[in-house]
C-alpha cells in the first residue's frame, strides 16, 4: 500500500510538536521527517532527532543540489525538508509526518499533490502569545516577530485540508490520529491494480456460490 505524506503547519507555539510526539507513540508505521535548520539548538533539542542543525553554507549546498522537498526562510533562519527520506519511506508504505512552517507547506502543496495538509491553530491570538511567553525560548524581539508572522500564517488556513484548533491537547491528539487513519484508508492509496483484480475475482466467486 502506498504511504501517506501528512504536512502539519501552524504558528510557532501552537502545540504542533506536542501533538506529533503523542501521535508517534499511538500509531504504527508513522515516522517523523527531521528537517534541517540553520538556527541554533534550543535547550534540550538533539541534533538528528529534533532537527539537523547545519551551517548556512551546508544548507545552501543542499538546496543547490536539489536535496530539499521544500525550504524556506522563517524568523530569520533557514529550514528545509530532506527529499530522499520522504520519497523512500512513502514507497515503503509509511505515513510520514512533516512539521514545517506555512511557507514550506505551500511549496509542498504545489509540488506534491497527494499530500495531506493539517493546520493547527490557537484558540485566540492572546492564547498564542501566552504560550510563547510560557515556553520561554524567545527573547522579546523574536517573540514579537513570531506573533507578527502568525497573522499571515493564520490567513492561509483555507489552503489546508484540515483545521485543528488546539484548545485541548488530548482532543487535538485524537483529532490528528483520526485524520491520519482516515487518510490511510482512502481508496486511491489502497486500490492498486493487483488488489482490484483480486477483489473482482472475489465478487464473481461469491455470486456463483448462491
């Protein structure tokens, strides 16, 4: 069965990482695609697990070699999704989760028409501000930039297939799980020519047994 590419986007601090982390523990054959970034690691982040932390020079080299499925400059830093990992795991039938910014998601939408796009939004702009303050990983200037960018990001919701308003983390996790499962059962992902023939044979056999 063909794999599924699930693209998850939304403003910084909205809770995407928490939702995705829980999902990875609840479903089989779900893998997280680790992005590359030029920003420095935050406390507790691990290279190769949260991101591949690379230099700007290395990033530009990978970009010029066509190694990214998408890439974008966000909050002054560069982010990109390694293409080979995504393509190979989809061939193997895995469900690939991308946690990327809205710019990157719109790039993927143009170039990968079979992907599924999920937008995670805060209940309100004020709640988003409170979450960023509580996270404590940004200085004042960085936080203001993320809040300003969130206005544009929220304006792009209509480009996404699904919307999860993260007012309750557990409910949001259930919603994301439901989306991933439902998309895995789409006819176009399951019904290849071999299965089509076998199903048709089964129908004929059943009809002649009456």
